C-alpha cells in the first residue's frame, strides 16, 4: 500500500463512522483526527527508518519491517548489499593487482607527489633496504641517501634511469641499482598526483658487461702478440739476406707463434662450445682404466717433447684405486679436463719433481680425480682467481710453456657441467693439488666387474 492509500484509509476511518452517528461536521473532525493519527504513525515509521539507516551506517544489519517504509528499507538493504559486493570485488581486484606486482622480479614503489612512499613490493624493499610496512609515508630521499638518487629526484627529469650504489655496497660485495620514476595518475592544477618507481639490481649485469669487455681486450691482446712477432719475422725474411740456418731458426719461431694462436683459438672455441651446449647426458661411458691409460701415455709423450735440461725428467705416478668403473658423461670433455691438469702439473713442476695422478671413489660414492705435484706452488691470493679466463700467476712462464691461460677455465666448466666440483690447494715451495669430484650419479660399475 502506498502512502496516499494509507492516508485515505486513515481519513475514511475517522470520517465514515461519524456520518451515521453524529453529523457531517463531526465526520470532518473525525476525518481530520484520522489524518493526525496517520501523520503521527507515519512520522514514527519515518523515525524508525531513519534509525535503521543510522544503524546501517554504523555497520549494523537492517531489520525486517512491513509496509511502505519496510519496502523502502528492503530497497536500501539491496542497494547497500550491491554496493558492498562491488566494493569487495574492486578490493579483490586491487589485491590481485598488488599480488601481481608483488611477484614482479623488479622492485616497484608507488610514491605520492611529494615522493613519499605509499606502497612498495617486497623486492623493492629488499633492493632499497627498506621496511615495506614501517617506511610507508616516509620520503624516499630520506631512506635512499645515494647522492645520485637525490639529485635525480631534485632535477625531476625522469626520462632516463639513475644508477647508484646501496648503503650496504662494499668494494668486495658491490650492489648497484638502476631506478627510474614514471609519472602517472591525473594532474591536479598542473602538478602530477603520483609517481611509479621501478628498481632493478644491475650488479650482475654490470659485472658481466665488464667481464665481456675484459675478455675482448684479453683475446685481442693474446692474438696481437703472436701476430706482431709473426709479421716481424715475415718482414725480416723478406728484407734480409739470411743464410739457411738463420732462415730455419726464424721459420721455427714463426711456427711456434702460429701454434700458439692455434691453441688459443681452439681453447676459445672449446669454451664457447661448453657454454652453449646443454649438460652432458648420462648415455656415453668412459672407462676409468682407459682414461688413466690414455693420460699416462700422453704425459710420457709430453715429457719426451719437453725441452728439459740435462735430460732430467719428472717422476710420474698413476694410481687408479678402482679399475672397473665407467664415468658417465662426455668422454672428450672429461679426457680434456683431466689431461689439462696433468699437463699443467708437468709444465709448472721443475725437472726432477714428482707428479702423482690418482682416481678414487670417495666414501660418499663420488669419484675424485686428483693431480698432486711437487712444483713451486701458488700463493694463496692467486688461488680464487686461477679459473678466471686468461688469469696467470706467472705470465712469461705460462707463455714459454705454450699456455693460453684458458686451461683451468675449461676444466672448471667441464666439471661443473658434469655436476662436479674443482678444488685447488697449494703451498708455496711444496707443490699444488688440483682435484675434481664427480657426483655418484656419474659413476657406474662396468659390466666386466659385474660379470666377475
Ligand atoms: P695456462 O695455459 O697459463 O697454464 P691455466 O688456466 O691452465 O692456464 O692455468 C692458469 C694459471 O694457473 C697458470 O698460468 C699458472 O700460473 C697456474 N697453474 C696452473 N696449474 C699449476 C700448477 N700445477 N702449479 C703451479 N701453477 C699452476
């Protein structure tokens, strides 16, 4: 029933009974009295409805009621419920969006127009060394104090990024970040309302770039040296009247240089192949007995061609604790890595010294290949850098013996590709030990042993 109907009913309820009982005049008063009662009742219902709305504002549920005010209450309840649902949905969407940003590998910060932090993902907090909760509403420049960053914010030119070091960055453990701000949101009287800040860690990237530059410089240097020598000899041969003995000496030296370039190019190709190819499969087998035999043969052949004064030579000792095992992996790579260590031991151990090569199974079923020499040894400060490309302790010694400075780098790559580990220990004056281990999964008891 709508309000006009109830109003009319109230009027009639006062008016109609009075006509037969009294007179028309009384009936009019009766009708007016009915209207007054209706007004009081309607005002009371209205105040009830108003109270319901106040309760709803305070978060209390709306009560069921009848009549027209009840219908109105129903409608308000429906509107409130729809509003609540929409609010929940948009809140959920916001949470999903924030979770997506949370998962970003880069740091993301939302700043207000005054560069105060409004929100920050975990990566951003970790990179900038902030607390994602505690530091909300703090000025970013109070927390990130690198001068480059402060200047960047002050200048307000966000068309490019800024690179700076974090507070915890040290010379041994540098941590460099790249940050860029982007304006977003609506402008209020020309001023930008918000700023999006993206941060990423570029330490590894810069390191890789520096290594790449060093590598190119090193390769150029390594190739230029023999090339210069070669072109010098060619010029000499072209311009000077040389006797046969001199000619053959120069040609010998030229061959040495071209050999050096060949070794360098071959090692570089090996390295790039190792980096580009997937981890070796477990299909191919290399019997350890065959490996040790081949290594010994090569070592003895090398000793013969080595120009050792007074024909003195090294004491070579090969020991293979386990004969009937196969190594699972790339046979060529494993042979080249182990042979590299044996050759190094021979090259860096003075004549008369000893070189012991051993292969054994460790208690945890890993296999260990080790080369122990009695050479001059290596100072501790060089040990961590030995596997870097072109790193040499004694440059001239390495060159004299035909080294490229890439050998140990290749060994490390091969070992790591097979899931193993290269360990170097050395003592000045007492010699060095180069050993690599391969995981148990790369070792297989060969059929010969099983048959026995
Ligand atoms: P290179 O071709 O110069 O031998 P490597 O990568 O094989 O390059 O070795 C790097 C450096 O490690 C060598 O230049 C040498 O100074 C040092 N080195 C390697 N093996 C030995 C060893 N057995 N004894 C002493 N020094 C070694």
